[in-house]
C-alpha cells in the first residue's frame, strides 16, 4: 500500500502578539515510502475483550464493530551520537533489537460505504496502570459521524504487563522488551494497518493514518515526532493532546541512555502536519508546558483551549454514555451549573475513588478536540494549512507566571467556547489550593452566583442570545465544527 503524500503549502512564520503570521512557500508534495518493519499479524481474537474502555453502549448501536489482534516481530531501540537538543531536530539510528508481541484493538464502521479512508492510531495511555483509550473517548463523536476507523495500540510495557496479569489465558503469549522499544513497536503498528488492512479492516481502503496520543502518550508522540517521524515515514499526521514541556527519553538503560532535554519543541522541518492541543493545566499547571511554547511553523499548529483541564468530567464520567444524542450535551451543560466533585472508576478490578472539591472541570474541551481532529485530517488530505489560533493570555512577569483573568474568573485569550464567552461558571484548569493526587489534573468548576448571572443576563432570553452568539463566533473562528455549534445552540433551547 502506498503512503499518501502530503501536498502542502508551507510558510515562513513569525510570532506576532502570541500568534504566528505566515507567508506562503512550497514543500515537496510527495513523502518517502514508509521504511519501518512490517510485523506478523494474528487472526482476530474471539469475543473481543476490551469493549468497556470504548463506552457503556454496544458499538453496534452506533454502526461500529470491535476486534482485537496481536502483532509480533523484532523491534529496535534507538541511539544518538550526540545529545538531543531542545529544537527537536534529533538524529537517531537503530540500536539493539528484541522480540515483542503486543495487541491492537480495531474499531471500524460496519458498513464499508461509511468509511472515510482515515484511520486514527492511538497510543494507549497507561498513566492509570492499564491501557486507556482516552482520545477515543474525547473524539469518538467525530470518528463515528465521519466514518473514520480507529486502532488502539498497546505500545508500552505497563499496559502489556497488566494484560498478562489480568487475563493470562487470553494474553499470556504477549511480551514487551521495555519502553526503549515502544517507538518502533508503534511504527510497526502503523505498518500493520497499512500492509495488513485486508485482515484488520476488511473491505476498507486506507488512505491516511493519523497518530494520536494524550498526556503521557502525547509525551511519547512528541519524542516520536522529533526522533522517528522523519526516519520511518509511517504516519501522515499527528495529534498531540496535552503534552508536558519535555518528553520521554528515546532510550533508557539497559539500552543506550538517550535522555530528552527538560524543554522540547516540535521540530520545524517536518513534511507532515502536527497539531498540538493544550489545556490550561498543561500550559501553567502540573504539566509544565509553558517553556515549550513555540511559534507556529509550516508543519505545526498549537491550540491552547480556555477553561479546560488536563482531565475533565466529560472524559471521566460522561463520554462512556455519549452516543451523540442531545441528552449528552445537556448533561455536559448541567455539569457547569451543578458540578460533580468526584467519581469512582474501575481500573482493571481496582476501583479508584476521587473527591475533588469544589468541582471537576466541566469545560468544553471535547468539542474543541472534535474540531482539532477534523482540522488535522483536512490538513493531511488537502495540504491546505489551517490558520493560527490565539494563545492563552499569560503574564510571565509574575512568579510563578499567571493567567490573565476576566471579570468572571475565566482565562483570557486562547481557543474560546460558549462555556467561557457566555459563562455560567468559572472554569479553570488549575487545581484547588488543597488538591492532591489525581485531583491536580482535574481543574475546577465553580458556578457563578445568582447575583452575577443576573448581572450578566437580566433575562433568560438574553442568556440564550449571548450563548448562541458565542457558539456562532466559535464556529466562525474554527474552534467548533458547525454540527457542534448547532448542537450547543440547541442545548439552551429549554432555558428560554
């Protein structure tokens, strides 16, 4: 299968008032052929096991099916003859090799006529100690309505080892040689989608592969983009969601020690597009991204989303029940006026209970994620560069740096949604002063007082008008897709 070239109009970009301005230039429209190894592929496993991580509803009810496969082969670690620099322009070469066997989870449209040609390949997040399909949860609405396929990859040792422990009868043949080999394993997962599509995605013709990862996985993708993307040419675009200021090492002991610097930029000489989406938590919170801010360039766009947290109530509680109905949107809106302070989730038989007053962040990150995914795929498919987005307002003269805050307590600047431009709550990605444990990732939601709501919206009709205008403005700016802007306008119909 030939890799689709990225016909791109490049630009020379400079940073002006936090936004990059670009002049047109031209890049080569053809990418080199992929050079990573093609792994062996098992037959589909019977009775797919990991359904629960994708939702509390049958995937068949939204026109999708799920299957599970094993891939295996010899993976490489990588080394570098010189220290890695902050500019991300890293040069690595294959080093040691080791056998591996891991799993892919494939979610695809049942009707082949619905398939868009795009496959999202998510690097499963393992922060909780097991594989989690975080960005499936954030973006599944857009995946399903556009007919994309999805492949989740157990790329890291933590996830594979948890599978071995939790279900040895099913997963006992898996083996992971260590995370120094995870990058090549992820390359080979993409090659499996390209070369074994007739088995993984029967009847579907694959045009483009989008690499995706959130949080820890976003850090791994940052390293992958800088070190591996120019070397192996497997993926056509990258969605990096909520990364930190640095990135994981290319390789660690007992393999060659190749650490990444404390601050890491996305290299600016790529020939495929990268879109990085960051929350308030990432920019000024525990993720520590601020020093890694960089001007947009011909192959990279940065979106910083106002009123959002690294993890939020939507992905923790609501996404698993979201089948695209208006009820899901109403529930999300209600979270801003009646915020949840906690929840309990089952992590592979080990329940985790969180209680995070005053309330978990209920910002509208997932709607922006849908627009970001759509924008990236359009960029990959057409080569037309998207515009640059404004950055969150940060005062770097304070110690530590602080956000510029409006009269309602919400951050200024950045990618905007009705939640912050027609607010019913103060939404922050920064934790409460006494937050501990995982609560530091969940930000805050504090409903506005009735007095403040009355001052902002003397009548219900005035609130509805301002909310709908904010949704229209966000759509016009590219922050919301038209279908989501219309849905958000519909949400407030009952408040008239």
